[in-house]
C-alpha cells in the first residue's frame, strides 16, 4: 500500500516495512511512500499544553494601568446583542476575554464577576433558543445549527447549509 | 476536461455547518448505553463509535476470543451486537493465527504429536492405545469445532463486509432546540436533494445518519447540476460524476462504467500551480452491460461500488455483477467479478499488449496471440499477468488473481480488452509509474504483493498515558485482507 508523504514521519519505523521503489507513485501531495503490511501504526505527538493563563507576567505597572483602564472602557462599549450567531459569537468571546484579562490583572472579584454575570445572561438567551436566528437541531445531518443557515447557504457569512 | 481537486473540498465546504454540528452529536450517552465505558474525558466522535470498544479491549484480545464467539451466536445484526464483531475481525487480522481459538490450537498440536509417535513403529501399550482412541476422537472433535469456528468466522466476516459502516440510530438530541428536518422546510441542502440516495444499497440507507457529506467519495453520489452539462463540450463527459480521489488514482462513474485515471501522469507544473488532471484513461465495465449501480459499503479509507449486469437467463437467473474495492493508498485497482466479463476500454487505443515475464525477472503465466506478427495485430492473450500499454504511453500491469489463466480478446479497433467468457474472480490493474524499470524494485514489489487485496479498513485510536506526556497513538488497522485468500495461501 502507499502512504502519503507526511505519514512517513508518523509511522512507527520498528513496525513498518518500507521498500525502496525505483520510481514512485505520485499524487498531488507528493511522492507516495510504499508500505508493506496490513496494519500501520502511527504515533502522533501531543499538542503543546495551552492554558488560559498567561505564561509571562507583565511587570511594567504603567502598562498594567493602561490595560486595566482599557478593560473598564471596553467592558461597556459593545453589548453582545447581535441577532446572528456569527456576530454574537465574536461579541461574547470578546467579553469573555475581558473577564479573563481582568482576572489575570487581579482587578477584583466583584469586577470580574460583573463581566461574567453579563456574559452568562447573554449566553443563556442563546442557549435557551430564544434569540433572533435561534438554534435548531438538524435531523438530517445531526448537530445544532442556526435556523437561517438551513435555508440560506449565504447565511452566517457563507457558513450556511 | 480539466478537473482539479477542488471538487471534494467544495462539497465539504458546502456542508461545513452540518459537519461541525456532527461533532456535537451526543456520543457520550450512546457509549454508556452500548456498554463501552469510556476511559477519561476523551472520546471519539460518533463516527468511530464501533471501534472504540475494540480499542479499549485491545490488550485482552487472546482471552476474549472464545467468549466472543458465543456472543456472536445471538447477534442479529443490530448495531449494539455488531460491535464485538468489529473487534473480533481486527483481532484476527492482527494475529494472523486466526482460524482457531488459541486453546484449540495447542490441543491440536499436542494431539498431532501423539499421533506421530504412534506411527513410529513403537507398539503402544493397551492403555495408551485406548488413550489414542480417545485422543483421536478428541482430535476429531477439535477439528470439527475448529471448522465450525472457521465457518462462523467467515460468515461473520462476510456480514462485516456488508455492515461495517456505522450504527443504525435515529438522530436525536437532548438539547432544548426544536428538531427540524431539512425536507420539511424545503432546504436546498437536504441530503435527499443534494445526493442520489438510490445509489445506496437499501440496507445502507438506514446507516447513513448522519450523512457523510465530507467523505472522500461523496462526489460519487452528489447529484449533478443539469445546468453545468450545457457548458461542457463533451456530452459523454458530462454524464460522469465528479472525480473521487483514491490516491494515487482517481475515479469517476456513471450508469455504465467506472473511469480510471492516474492523474499525476498528466501533471502540469507552473511556477505557482501544480495540477494533476483527470482523463478517463481506462473505462472499467463488463461486456454484459451494467443495469444498475450501488454504493455497497464504505469506511474511513475505502468505498466499495457494485455494478450489476443483467441476470443470466440460461443459468437459472443467476446474478452477474462486479465490485470495485477502492481503498486509499492502493497501488492496485481491484475488481471482483461474479459471472461477468471484465472489459477495459482505453481512452484511445491499446498500443501494445505483452507479458510481464518478457521484461521482468519474474512474471506470471502469459501467452499472446497475434494474427500477424509483422503488423502487431493482437488477437488475444491468455494467462494471469499482462503488460498492457496505452497509446498515450501509460503502462499497466493486469493481474488475474486466482491463478487460473483466463483469456482476454483484443478487439480489432484495439479499443477494448475483454474476457472471452464470463469470469468469477478478482482482476487487478496497476500502473507502472512513469520512469520505473520493468526489472526494477517498483515492479518487483508490485508483482510480489499483488495476490492480497484490501477490501476495507479500520482506524483505531488509542491514547497512551505516560507521566506528563499524553501520547496519542493512532493505529490504523488497514486492509482486512480477503480472508479466503489468507487462509488458503
């Protein structure tokens, strides 16, 4: 059988027989790798650990003050009220990020909780299925989609159907 | 005629929202109901549900063999009971010594030892003779049990062949959102409107939930937009499906043929673009004609097509068809024929037919008949391995897999190679990659490995917890090779 070029690095060399070909089979992804056997074992390295917290602490108090100020301003600037899930998703993500930043910069439990509560309220209205272009369960393909996107392929910025 | 590889991707994008929804489909609850407890918070998407149980039990393969058999006895093909079968088959393909449960194997070996010692001429004592009698009865029993096990196994694997897609299950949700069927709101993206559902075998339709909108073979069932055909200068080409890429080959099909291409043969390299082009180099069909076609089964790495020929009136209305196993990464194109006459139409003409053994060190039985030696007017070829060359320059090796020589006729217009009689067995076709020496390692490997053909695949994902490092091991159990062959070879 033939593996794709990028499989070669993942295939377990001790358990894989790779014969030498004088001329390779080709595909659009490159020269294919011949492999003998009916079982391939591939090892995939885990992704790097990603945390919500920052790895580096900001030490410059001047910078910290500017960021804190901006968080306070931004928090009230745009309410997550978009009637489509695409726009709302971006808005709510921004709000959540502000909460995270505020928490990271130790702006006080009450302040952080205030943002979280707001995010919670707005999210709930979507999860309850009461917002504008609300969610439906797609019986044909499975999964939750917005109602408008079922009928219009251009809905949700072209993510419909 | 320049079809790039964008098509499958387009299909995928078209259903992007549907696909991303799939991963949310409640697979956790299903798992616990099926009795396959999940280890830790990680779990597979629902596509892999039948495989998961197998992965977890992987360490206990040998102990579970016997108990599995009894489980199979009362499985009636419903989804939950099918799970052990998957697991069983994988165990078998892995262990190779699959035909008898391990304890019976050891029993047989010891019994045989006993028998051979009795044949050495030493006259055994009376009690030992009695022992031998009992032992031979035991051996007979073991053999019978073994044979029954093998028969059952083949039956199960035969079922597996048909049922290895996914569990039959209605799509439901615990989430508080109204369930909507796409047909009920007349959505254009409804599977029934997008796809030709008649191209699936009836049993399979039930298992198409959720519909595999992003499968590599989805182009086979995507309905053609009639308005596109008018833009196409070649009417016949308009009837073929969009290409399905099964590396390194590509396929299209229509009501009568499966068109085969080795797209990199016509690679166009420009400074910023590399393009492989599909041309129907060979059209695979049967001379009886195709009356209906179906998708028989599929999995992550394979799809099997069936082309039905008319039933044979002179043979008690026996069925006549051929199956094409399209497995990703196979250098061979494999067709299994049942009472039908394989027919290979060249894009233009077959330039030359010959024997592999004329060029390579090895090569199967083959004789070529010419009407006239000077004009190279080929009439027929008989054997099991042939080298056939197209006018465009592609060289193919044609394999007859069952070891019994068959006769192909070459039509006078050199367009068609067709068997003289209906054939039951496997025929394989592999392109000789441009630049390969017929005495070289590529062709040598092709000849050495042509006898075993893949018909399906399994993908298992295993997570191995090492302190601080989580290692993801994907074992790809590829190619449940044809068991009949493994057993008798």
